[in-house]
């Protein structure tokens, strides 16, 4: 065998590895670039949605109140009666607990096809003001979930972000050699392209758990809208006493307070998050909240029903008895938005959401700087944006249209 043949044989494995890595890089680049504008928008709206209620609170003085301890709050029945009296006793209503000690109760009242927020002082039980249904919280949640489109169309489109994110995640392990070393490697590149590349890799390795979580929950939302959602939990407390014959019909607020008292006596750790006010005396009131009987569930997984005439506690859901399918469904929202641990987890989710948004943006910047280096041009924002836009091809217009769509639909939907 001559020297050239030996050299070719020695270099063949390295060449194949380089070629394979180049293929993985092209797939990674394609997944991150084609819809990068749309992906960045989805990640950004989701990140802001973590604190969307708090943003509305900051922008609406009617929601402000002096800090009030839970034990000093007006009763749920008093709050509901106050709102319904102001509405002439008409409409459907959900009353939400204050989001923090310095916030009011938030009653969402729907009358004549129009929803309005009515804010009630947590201590006095007096109405402090009203607000439109359309707010930052509603815009961010509806945009992030389904782009203001009907849910059956919007959720699958948004789920594309999870699909592209999954492709980016898988290919990144081949693109980034010995990626596990990146946990302790700070950005130190001397050029803009090198520094941004280092920052992209550091953010990527530290966000791996968060990326996996967003992919899994994002795909679960797609599974739900395609028809595989879990059935709602039913009451299953066999030890509740049977409702006695009606001796005296209580006022609606009085009955709800009596039922809540019975609920708290039975489950002292029950933390009420919302009360669905019954539209008539025949429909039970619903109490949603949290207990220590199960973690990573939504408030609706801890539902209690109250007779609006007698105040009797009719039934209670035990989340510990939910099926595996129901537990998965109930865990999706707490895991996706980080609400299960209060402000500690919400802050953590916000920070990693910001990192994920930055990953989408820096990926485009890396590509633009790579093109500038290949063309031996001086990098510039304007030139880089133009090159990146052209590299996206027809997908750039699709992505731009999806970003603009929620803003165009908002006046007609909210």
C-alpha cells in the first residue's frame, strides 16, 4: 500500500465524522433559523406570561390595596354578593383570590356577552373599580397558547415551536462537542461572533432541563387539542353526609360562606383560589384551590361543590385519586409556567424563559456573523438582519405573518 493510500485510509474516519457533524449542523441551523422570528415570539410571550397577572396589577390602580393578611380578608360570599348587587343580580361570575397581599379580589363578570373585571377591596369588601377583559394577562396567555385563533387551529401552530425546539435540542448534542464541559465554561470569545457563540452554548447547556420541560408540555397541549385530553375529575368523597332536607333557604353569599366553612373544617389546608358563582339556585357553586393532598395540579383538581340554597358541602375531589392520565393533564400548566412554588419557581421560570428567548435570538446572530466572516465583510446589524432574513427563505414571511396575526386579531377577539 503506497503512502497516499495509507493517508486516505487514516483520514477516512475523520472525514466521515466531519461530514456527519456538518450534516447535524445544517439540521440544527435549519431548525433554529427557518422560523426563528416566530420561535422568539412564542418564547418571549410565554416568558412574560409567567408574570402577566402582576403586569396587569401594576398597570391597574383599581387592583391595588394595602397589604391584607388572609385571615383579615372579607368573606367570599360578601365579595360575590357585592359584585352581583352592583350588576343587578345578572350575569355569570368567577371570583379570583388576590394574587398577592397587596392586591384586590378579581371578579370576572360576564353579562350580555361582555366580560368585565370587577375589583373588590380584600378587607372592606367594597368595589374599588373595574377593568376591561382585554389586558396584558389575557393578551399574553391567548397569544402564547393559540395566537388569538380558535384553539383547535392555534394550538397546533404554536406546538410547532416545541417540534422545532426538539430538533434543535437533539442536533445540539452532535454540533457541540463534549457539551457537558460547557457547564463551567464562561463566554470568553475575543470577537463578537465567538463571544455570542460561547454565550449561546452556555445558555443552552444550563437550560437543557428547561428546554426538555417546554418540549414535553408543549407537545402535551397538542395531544390534548387533538382529542386525547383527560376527563374532568369528579367528586369522590364517600364520607360526606347526605344533604339534609331544606329547612331554611339561605342567601347566596351566606350559603357559600357556610359551605366554605364546612370545607375548611374538613380540609383545613384548603387554599381557595377561585369561586365560580352559580347562575341560579339549582346549580352548585364550585370552589377551586390547592391542598396538600397532591402536588403539581391545577386548582380545578381540588374542586368542591356547595349547595347555593343550604350551604351544604355536596362533594369534594380528592386529587390523590386521579388517574395517571388526569395527573399528567393537571401537571402540564404548573410545569409549563412554574406556578407550583409561588414566586420562587415563577422567578426561576421567568429567568430560564428569558434564556430560551435569547437562545433563539443569538442563534440568528451567530448565523449572520458566520456569513459575514465567509464573505470577509465587516459585521453590522443592518447587513446581518438582511442576510438572516434572506436565509430564512419563504419561511420568513410565514413567521412574520404569525407574529403580526395576534395583534391584528386582538380588537376582534378580546
